[in-house]
């Protein structure tokens, strides 16, 4: 059976610090997990160790394209917008979580993305 993972894509054009990125990825992971609770994908993801892959995208355009590909493949997308209290302007979309979903569904459009 195919493994289940969560892919989080982070925008690099915002020049966020490592700490800021960590918090944004955490927000995306929590949002995805809460939304998926009770689904077969969630249960398989939990049983499989909650695999998470963090990748980078160059800008909002690339992130939106990735989100569109995920939605076209019926994969849940959880976009994170910042409150603007620290490093980026309020409402800035910082990252998005795709899944949890099977690797065979995610890999066709995420495998060529570079790890963060």
C-alpha cells in the first residue's frame, strides 16, 4: 500500500527567518491534520509516522500553481496567511500544506520541487 504524506510548500521570496518558517510550517501541519481528522488518509498518515516533506517555491505564483495542481487531483490544500505581527505584511500567504495524501497522488507534481 502507498505511503501517505503531507507536503508543505514555503515561499522563498518573503525572506522569512528560519524561526518564522518553522512556525508557518507548523501552522500548515496543524491545519491539515485537523481538517483531515477521521479520514482514511489521516489514519494511514498517523499510523505511518506523520511523514512531512517541506519544499520551497519561488513566489506566490508558483505556490498558486502548485495548489491548483493539488486541487485538480482532489488533494486537500491548506493555505496559511500571516497575521503580520512580525516579519511579513498582514495577509501574506506564506506556505501551503498539500494532503495528507498518498505519495502516488502527490509525487507527479511535487517530486521535482527542491527541499527547503
